[in-house]
C-alpha cells in the first residue's frame, strides 16, 4: 500500500471534517471533496451534549468550540397546550461532574468553523470544492472516486461523509429513505426582537399534539434559535426549502399564547422535510466506509446528529491506531464499535418524537411520567448517551 497516498473524504460538513482531523492526527494525509462551491455550513443552532465536548477535545479543537458555545443552566419542558411545567433538568455543577463535560447550545456554523480551523492548521488536509461524487471504483490497493465532471481522484481509501443523501451510500447500500412526515422550521432571531418573558438561559421545549416548539440563546445571548416542528398534512419529499409563515401559523392553532408567540417572530424561515433511514449492520465495503449522516441519518429529537458524526470521526481515528493503520481492519473495528450505538440513537430519536407529540390521554401520561422526576433519574436515563469517551470508544 502506498503510505503517502491520501485518504479521500467525501463531504466537508461536520462529519467529514471530524473524520479528516482524526485521521490526520494518525499521520495520514487527507483530501476532502466537497460538492458545494465553498467549505461552510448552513443551518441555525444545535445542542451539544457532553459527548460532543469529549469528541471536540479528542479532535484537538475543544477550546475553540467551548469559546463559541452558550452554556445553558437547564433543559426545560413545558406542555404547549396548558403551559404547565413537565420536566426540568439542571445542567450545572452536578451535571458536569456526572458526565465530565457541560451541556451547551451553539450555532452550527461555529461547530463547523472550529473543526475547519483545526483542519487547516493540521497541514495535512487538502480541500477540493465544487466536486460532486458520481461513482466509486476500487482498483488494486486503492480507491478511485469519479466526480460529476468525469475527473478521477485516487486515494488509498474513502470515507463517505456526504450527508443524508449520500451518493456513496446510494452506490454501496442503495436503501430507501424513511420520510417521517415531520416538518421542521428553523430561524434565528435577534435578542431585541425576542420576547423578554422567554429569554431564559435554557434549552426550552414546548410539547404539543403533533407538534413542538424549541428556543434557546446563541452567540453570547445576542440571538435566539427558534425551531418549530409539526406533522404535515401533505405527502412530503425529503429536503430543504424556503419556509412560509402562513403554513407555520396553520399548524399551531391549539397552542397556548406564550408558546405560540414564537412562530410570529422570524422574518424568514428555512423548512426541512425530515427523514431518517432504518439502521444497517454494514457500513464498510473493503476500502470504503460510511460516516455521520451517510451512515445513520436520524431525526432531530435527541439533538445528536452532529454529536454522533463527531463521535464517528474520533472512533475511526482510534480504530486506525488500534489496527496499526491497517485500513481494512480499522474500518471493521470502527463499524463494530459504532453500529449498535448509532442505531440506538436513530430508534430512540423516533420514539422521543412520538413522546413529544403525544395527544389525548397519551399526553397526560407523558406529563405524569416526567413531573417531579429528580435530576438524578434524568441523568441516569441519559447515561448511555452522554458518558461516551474516546478512551473507551472501541469497547
């Protein structure tokens, strides 16, 4: 095998950059192929569990990410119909001691920037933009990626981190997406325009029948992330489009005024028709493996999409080290360490969406289940998710 030949990474998003950084830290040169004309990230705010900070640290960008995050005091759930408090999870000293890291919220672009800066400083990662994957061929001791212009890119292996509509997955797996029918509208609102009675330093959710609303501060509290989700009345196609205020308004008629005011705030919305895929047992195909949303696209209900992608990258790097840089062996170790954990997140996110959107008697049962629950019981419930560490990621 040519040790000097680069490992190709398809996709320059959060997962692709995490993989590139982790592999560069193992001494490999990396070529990142991104279909967009520039390396960047769209979207709004995301939430970061303690496991995300463990991954940032393992990738050498922990300080950058921490400086850009907003540290919330608690997670709070209210019933969107009667405004009653359903559950409160404190995120202070006791939480940090339990999981070794904080819980935070951050702009998606700031996560990406922290990883991108680390990648640039490594000196081992090359970026090619406007390069879209057409097909992959495995030849001899390497991989050839043919882009949409017919150009060939050679490497000793390929990591397919090309997102929810992965061309790499399409070629090697070819499975159908599972369109959820749940539509997510996201926007960022300046603090001056955000209701003073909701300016909480909390990751806040209002849960209602077939819908929910989320808000939390971003960028030092100068902005607020607003996310609303509803079950669409029409058949949806997976994708992102411009939002329509009238459509949002039409889905929140039965919601209490305090929560409902959130949907009046944004001047513009982005609309995501969401989907995931059923978990698969195999991600690796000789010198090709999948990572991030290409491997395990998930619904947003556990706020773990970016976290899982970064965990993937770190685990791939550790698998390389444990396999003495043998690519085929490393891909198998990585896959074995990640398949069950990420499948659990995919399936748990589906179930959490059902719980959030409970109606009728199920709504009352949900509220009774969580009312008065101690912080320790909440912490116990997320132990499996938040206690991930690089040191034990291979099992």
